[in-house]
C-alpha cells in the first residue's frame, strides 16, 4: 500500500503515514482541537494580536499563520492582519502583500523570459555548431 512508516514531525513517534502526512493521528487531532480553540478565541476577541493568541491558547505562530492564510478567521468575521513575509507590511490573507506578489510575479516573468531567451540562444548556438561541423 501507499502507507509507510514515518516519524511524526510533531511528537517524533513512528506511525503509518498516508502520502503527504507528516504528523501522526494523535497530533493531527491535537492540532485540529487547537485550531478550533484558536478560531473560537479569535471570534471572541476580534481585535487580538497574534502574540495574544499564542499566549492565551498556547498555539504556535505557525499554526495561527496557517489559519490566517487559509482564511479561517475571515470565515468567523475577523480579518486579522499580520506581516507580509517579505516586506513586513500588514496583510490580511496569503503570505505576501499585493506589492510583493506583483514584484515576485514580475521577477518570475523576467526570469522566464531570460530562460526562454537562453534556450533560444542555446538552440541557435547548437544550430551554428552543427553547421560548422558539416563544413
Ligand atoms: Zn505525533
Ligand atoms: Zn510585502
């Protein structure tokens, strides 16, 4: 079967993991419970900060960020801001602010353009090379 033995990334116990699973059932359940606690806390304290949630619920920042990025707080009517991973500007969804997203897209397009040009140049280069060989 596709299941294989893995060490749980959370508690370190060995468990039968489905493809893509990183933590054991126990930890998955604990994480789901903690997520519910965090979402409840945020619904009751719409103006709270991430550090307050961490202090009050004991949830790690990574879990809180995951919930924000998944839009879980927006679902309960709370738009929580948190810093963009790149520039630190306050954002409400995703990992990056609009400016950084745009910049990254432009960089990506530029990189793809360069790659295409390089491929073209390489193709041309090979063409010339083979022609020279034929001489
Ligand atoms: Zn575990
Ligand atoms: Zn940004």
